């Protein structure tokens, strides 16, 4: 079924279309939930809530061409993930800069990164501390600026930048350790 027809039928409450929508997008939306929450059971629960929210708010969706349905579903999922984190976790507090936090790191070569299975890379991201993971996801996957991240999370831009730097440093270390272990 084409995206436009699928969205129109979902808008009308067609359960066959809703089932198809779930089958087509649940894996992708689950990965977004998992990327933000870092916890399988919580991500599964959130995915259920996300689909309920999607089905209830289809009247707000407007088809704007191929890919617009997927983009809307992903935006709803990211927003639901952030809302879940705000309700169930401590807020992202500014990270004080210490000597350890200011140390430079060497980014791993892309050829090393490409040798790591995607599931392993996702595990590295999921293992990041809550604040680092949230900022990393928003910056890298959602392509938000530090200004936008600061507004979304209620932190200042320097905190966003600092947390992204630390996330990248941790990930670089995990990637290097993984490659070394595989050699």
C-alpha cells in the first residue's frame, strides 16, 4: 500500500491500515525509543504508547509527499521519548568541566567504525550516561543544533556542547577498545 493511501486509511481509523503501519514502522520506531531510553523493556512500553499517540493524532498529520509519513512518525517518537525521559529521569544538569573532561580525544578512523556491527555501535550509544546519550541522539540523529538542544532540554548551549564532547570521547574509547579486542 502506498504511503499516501496508508495515511488516509489510518486517518479514517481503518484497522487493517493501522496494522500495516505498525508492521512497516514498528522496528524503526522501536530503535528510536531504544536509542533514547537505553532500556529494552522501557522502549517496548514506550513504543506501545507511541502507536496509541500516533493513532489518536492522525488528524494532525498532513501528507506532504513521499517520506512525510515516516518523518512525522519519527518526530512523534522522538518527542514521546523526550517526554518519557523528562517524566521518568532526572533533568539533564550542566556538567562541570574538570581536567578529565577537557582532555582531547582522537576520533577513530571511519574504516575502523565501518568494521563494527551496527548492533554493537548501538549498544555503545545505549550505554552512554543518560544526558550524554540524549544530547548525542539529538545532535547526531535528529541533526539539532546546540541552541535547539538547549531549548528542547532546558539546558544552556555550553552544557549541550560539553555533553556531546564527552559522549564522543566515550564512544571513541569504546570503538578503539572493540577494534583492539578484535585484532
